C-alpha cells in the first residue's frame, strides 16, 4: 500500500497507534500528545505547548508567488497559529532550513527578515535550529509556548454548542487561484488578495480573549474549514452543521470569483483563522462584547456518519468537490 492510497490523516493515525503501543510516554507530564494542534506538557507555570510545521518549496510555497520575506513570515505565522489554537503564548522557536547550494545568500537573509518580522510582531524568540543541504528549500519550525491554564483543545466540543470562526475565509486560497490562472488584470485587487495568501495573521490575541471568556474548544483552519472541522468532530465524537450563508467569506475572494467563492471559503485552506465551539449563549455574549471577533456559522450535533454538513438557505446539502488539503491525496 502506498501513501497516496491512505493520505496524510490516516498515516498520522497509524503512527499514533504505533507510538501508543510502545507505551513509553510519561503520562504524568504529557497532557495532550498526538492529535491536536500541538502537544501539551505540564510545567511549573501551567502548561507548555509545543508544535512543529514544515513548509516545502513547490508544495506550500513557490518563489514565483511571493518574496523571500513573505515565505519567512508565513513559515513562522503558520506555527504560531497552532499555538493560538490552544490559547498559548509563543516563547521560543527552533528553525531548520533545507537549502540548495546554488541559492543566493541574500535570499536566506531575506527569508529570516520575514520570519523575524513575524516574531517581533507576535512574540517569542528564535534560539537555534539547523541548516542542511537540500534539492529544494524547506523551512521547519518548532515553537514552544505556554498557557496560564486556559487550555483550548479540539476534543472539547459538545452537542448543542454553536460553531464560530474568527476573521474571514477563502482569501488565501482564492489568491493562489488568481495567481495560477493569471487573473490579476481582469479581477482587480490582486496585490491585496495576494497578501492574504502569504501575510497570514495568527489569531493569538483573539484566542486569549476567547479562552478568558470561557471557550474550551478550538482548532486552527489550515487545511480548509470543512476538513479541519471534520478533525474537530472526530476528536469530540460529534457532528457539525454549517450554514453556508453565515460563513464570512473574504470580500476580495467574492470579487475575484463571484460565482464560486464558497469553494474557497469551505475547502480552500491556509486561512489560519480559528474555528471554535461553545454554548450558544456564551458565543453570543462574546459577539456582543467584541462584535468583530467571531462569526457564528453553525451548530454541533450528535455523532453521525456525515461529520460535517454544509447547508444552503433552504437546508439542502451543498456539495463541494474537495474538503480541503490532505498531503499525498491532494
């Protein structure tokens, strides 16, 4: 059997089962292992959150679609988004670079400029890493963060909860489509839309507010709303109904694809927003206090074979050709 036959998420499940069978994890210090946005360890100050992510040239980025500064920014921001999903605060990062020998030194310096710009804005410090020779550029970042005890996790969704998201969805994936199709001349707003693809914003401050207000369930949206919500539902043994008309689609995605924007908002990926669940009254009170923080888009139901249903205004299922990004299958 080949990887393309099972995909990324089934591979992760198999690796998790193998690790669990060996039984060498110190359960007294590990609060969360494989299966959430980050691993969580107990510390003297509360919890330590650890996450790692890799960006590979021509898989996650192209030199044609952004500057080296943009690539560095996005590599760090995507990791910080995982820290945000668990209401953490970034402390330290390790950065490993894979670099071809023919790459210009200035390119690496610019990549680091973008990476450090993101750190300067959102917190933490780069304290080390590694550099290796590689046919293609790749960036692997491991971030260590802490929480004060207000820990969000994807397994905390309850039947009856409402579902909400931060920000807007669909901009980054619509930007990539515009770039691939060369539509900048006909649709306008190209530079602003392109920025949504590379200059993503990790929702660290928003997660902190949500945790302080009592939200317990969160996940970052990196592989597409439907795909990531399915993971949340699997972890919590629930299902989700999402109302298509309530999804906050990025206005520039609507402008670029007026007949097809929902596809990008639901199945595009790389939004790096948060999807959260909590009792309806709690989310409505948060929205009243912070009107621009979240948009309520659906409701959690009991576990079912169809984990996530996207419904139109008539209550009919919206069929999409893809549920988001999945390595080896996408």
